[in-house]
C-alpha cells in the first residue's frame, strides 16, 4: 500500500470514529430519536453494511465462510451492546468532546490495566503517564458545564470499559471485519430488547434515524473496515498513536456542528488523558 493511500485511509478511519460521537450527539440534540432507538438503528445498520462487506470480499469462498453467524461470539457481542447502549444514553447530557474523551480514556485505561493484571510491568515514567490519564478522566467526572451529572459520565466510562473488553476479546482475530459483523448481528437482538424495555419513552423521526444509520453503516461499519484494512500496514505503536486524534476531532466536530464551547477544563483534561496515554504507549514501544 502506498504511503499516500495509507495516510488517506488512516485519516478517513479516524474521522469516522470521531463521527460516531458527533452523529449521536446531533441526533439526540437536534431530532426526536431516543437513545434506545438510536442504539438499535446503529447496530442494525452496522450489521447490514458489515455483512455486505464480508460477502463481497468472499464471493469465491465456501458457503460456511459466508455465514456471518459463524464469526464473532456471544461475549464480544454483549460487550459491543453495552458499549453502544452506554454510549447513546450518556450523550443525552454531555458534550461531544467530553464524551469522546471519557470514552477514549476508559478504553485505553482498561487495556493498560489488563496488561498489568497479566503481569506486564511499567516503568516509573509509564506509571506517571497512567496517573496523569486517570487524573484527566477524574477531572471530567467532576460536575461542570461539559459533564452536568456524574451518572452520564459513568455511563460513558462504562461504555469505554466495554469497548476495551471488546478489543481485548478480539485480539488475534484473523478475520476482524467478519468477526465484527457477527458481533453486530448478535448484538442487534439485544438492541431490540432495550427498545422494548424503553418503549414508553421511545420515539424516532426520519432525521434521527438517518443520523443513527449513518453512525452504524458509515462511521461504524465502513470506519471499522477501513481501520482493519490499514492495521496490517502500520506498526502497533503508530496505530495506538493515531487513535489519540479521535477525541480531538470530536471536540472540533462538537464546536463546528453543535456550537459546543471548548472549555478550559476540556483542554486540560485532554492534555492529561492524551498526554498520559501517549507516555505509556511510547515508553512501552521503546522497551521492546
């Protein structure tokens, strides 16, 4: 893959990941769709586009490989559902940038923590970075204009932990796009159950559904496919560093499309979380 193509695909993937936060927040603020409906439409549309991508890639494969249900697993699907539901409900009352930063911070801290549980050792500099990142997340958890209530913040943190678990469960998967399609397929019925449970408060309009479908089919489906396409061509350290851009892009998107203020607390929290995670990643890469 040429360098120009790699850069373009990487940029598109990061924009797609940031777009998930922007689209969800826009849907909940500007339309009549509720979080449960958004979650279901996102999962269902993600299933359709990812399944279509898998079938298109494997037209000459045997029939068993074309069966989407043969890929993925129940544990990963539950983690995916918890992430998607927590993500949607959290964005009822928090800004785009704050939500993306909490999500990203929780994902990275979950994966780093798992490494520690498995016996990985960190240097003093890495521990300093880890502490800074936790401090940045804690700063956002305090009641303020960007995160008006702790419950919403905790929902987003839970979503990040779930996505971290999902990522850990999927490590080493040889057919990442197919596994993601299978997990989306298994998570969709859980989305139906969530909508039934929230039915008295449920509601959706055409614009809200359009945002949810864009989030599921484009930002999630196409975004994940792009990411898994470029991953084999870049080093792990570069892949992890690239993802540092997602919360920044989400903050800019919230400011551009939703007129959300970029507060001093957001800036400080971003520096702490992203800087702390970067310290852990870079020191780890040099140690190898």
